[in-house]
């Protein structure tokens, strides 16, 4: 299989000497403003998290079951899977909109569709109307979820890029928490509002984005790609240097972004220099056109699949069925445990997001995979003990190991799958590569949502053994193929996969561009032509 994947040097970030140590997220007005816009983008993930937890909660509500004639089997599977089917319908179009009209406007488009869809879902008078609304929610979410993480990683202040992008998927649980506790509270409403209220609240993140996201910044990388260099430099300077277009960090960022985009366009890599047309091609074929891109896609496809096939699908969508099989049948108790679990998940995922730069991606992934394997095995043993002997203590132990399993899952597979994917993709294929990542997640989810309830009913605790074996396979893959990326700029991280020559060329061209701009600014300062910040 070969040696373990090489890791990046644990040296200080290449831009560290350019950072103004007095400029922090808590004491700089413009970084605070930038991070406020980023929070609006991060809540795109809340809608997705809200849905999974809401559907878990609704299945425990007698009012919802009565309204839709106690759905079970394939109908229940369709109700859970239809949002991801809607997401699949949007995938052919999302990357073209992100690259065409910009990341910001694409988020707005997706959020507007979700606002309309949640209104229809809340007003549903039949199961068909409910299913149709959930399809539209998934369709709109595809556009927002394609553009939002890329915009976050492309506009963030360099030292905060990795934690903020990692928070995107971590905030899946913020929506999940609101849904879990809303359904727990609405359980006592003796009308259809027991389920209509949770449906209505699902639209809040989208309403906020529709109202505010158009006033935020566009990606400087998208602007440069469109030939709007002056606007890109102004955006970088405004948010990263209090408007100073001659700031050393801004000049370095601007030069390196231009160098990376030009590098991608002209195909200077040793892998593609013999065929410039390959490098210039940014169609779908470009995702596998070079060894570097194939290496990226192998990791991205694996992470997308692993994120949904690590045993977490059983709890994410069918927690009530797991509860039923270990003797916890009360709706109130089920909803309470679900609500506490989401808070636990958010805490661990957020903690891990802020540890990304300190501990590194590879370390977090390997610890996560090993601990998940251990705790899932413990779940299987306790589940088997309860099934064979009906011991209540064994059933309670299953709950404990579910919490431990999710702590392990949350330290890598919640925060890192999105941030790692967008950072290893170069700009020219970022939208399409990230779209493929999301497509694989939806496809895995759809299959998962149909298979899990059937397999759980048929195999009971034995189904857990399948996942234990698969988790061991995940660890082996991550050990051999995952590449460490900490302490790199976004452009340097993407270039890692094209070899040291590509990495050095991007960094050198960025430094040269920075020096040229500094030299030019010195001449202007000498002649009194430089305007104030």
C-alpha cells in the first residue's frame, strides 16, 4: 500500500512575519465586521443540522404521526431522504453559479429558495405537500452549501481561516440543538402546531441570510479571477488591514492569489506543462486530469463517504429505533436524550475547530477514527448483551457509548471534512470539487437512510459489527493517504498536492509579487503619491 502520507513541515506559517500582532479578532473593528458576515455564512450549515434532528424529533411526536398516517418503512425512508434527493437535483447547477455570479449571490439564491420551502412545509396539508417542501429545502441548500464554505475560507483573515471554516460544519449541531429542544418543547402542544412550529423555525437561518448576506464582501479570489484586481485588493485591505492597500500582509496575499490563479491558468506544474490545454480546462474532466488532482479527489471522495458511513447515520436519523431496541420507549425520554446529545456534539466539534491549527488535521483524523472504532465496538457488545439477556444496565451503557462515539466523531469528521476539502482544492476546481464532495455525501445519505432502518430491523445488534469493521478500514486509509496541511496559506495548501516544485513556485511568485508591490509603494511614497489608508 506504500508509506504513510507525507506531512507538511510544522514550521511557522509563511505569512507569520507579516501579521500585525496588535490586530486581533476582538479589538479590530473591521475584523469583527468581517467575522460577523462570516457567521451569517456559517449558519447555512444550521439548516441541514436542524433537519436531521427535527425529523428525529417528529418521529417521536404522536401529533406528527397522526397527521401523516403513521409513516413507516419505505414512506418513512422517503420522508427522511427526500431533502437529499432535492440536494442531488441542484448539484449540476451549483458550481456554475458559484463560479459565474459569485459566492455571495449564490448563497442568497439558495437561502431564498429555502425560505419559500420552509413556508410550504409549515403549511403542509398532506404528506405529499410535506415531501415536496422538503425536496425544495434540499434543492436550495445545495446552492448555499456549495458557496458559503468557499466564501468563508476565501475571505477570512489568514490566522482565523482554518478555525472559522471548520466551524461551518460544526454549527450543524447548532441547528440540531434548536430542533431537538423545539420538538421536545412542542411535544405538549395538543394540535398540529406540535410539528408545524419546528417546521417554521427551520427557515430562520435562511431569512437572516436573505436579509443580510448581499451586503457582505465577495471573495477576492473570485474578483481576481474575473479581472477585478483593484476591487479585490480594496476588499483585502479593508478587512485585513484597516483599508491600507500597502500593508505587507495584504500585498503578500494579493500577490500569492494572483500567482496561484495564473499558475492554474497557464499550467506551469511539471505534470501539465507538456499539455497546457489540460491546465486551462476547468471542466469536470480537470478533477482527474493530473496526478495531484486525482490524489485530491481520492481523499475528498473517501472523506465524504466516511462522514456518513461511520455508524453515525443510525443515531442521526433513527435514534428512536435504537432506543426502542434497548428498552427506552418513552417519547419524552427519547427527546430529552436527543437534545442533550446535540449540545454534547456542538461542544466537542467547536473545541476541535479551534484546535485545528495547534494539533493538525492528520492527528485529529487518526485519533477520531481509532476512538470511533473502539466505542462502536463497545456499543455492539452492550447492545448484544441487552438483546440476549434484557439487562437494563446494558441498554444504559449503549447510551453512554453513543455519547463517547460522537465525541470521537466530532473531533475530526464534524469540523474538518468541509474545511479540509475546500483548502486542498485549488481555486480553478474548488467549486466543482466541493460540489462532488457534497454530491457523494447526499448519495451516501440517501442510501444510508433507506438501508439503516431495514438492516437494523433485520439484524438488530449484529448490524453494528458491520460498522466496526468498516471503521477499522477508515483508519487504515487515513493513515496512509491523509496529508497534513497546517501552517500554510490557502494557496500553498492547495499546491501541496502538486509536489514541492509547485509549492515553492507559488510561494516564490507570491513573495516576488509582494516585493514588487512594496518597491512600487516605496517609489510612490518617495514622490508623495500614496494616498492614506
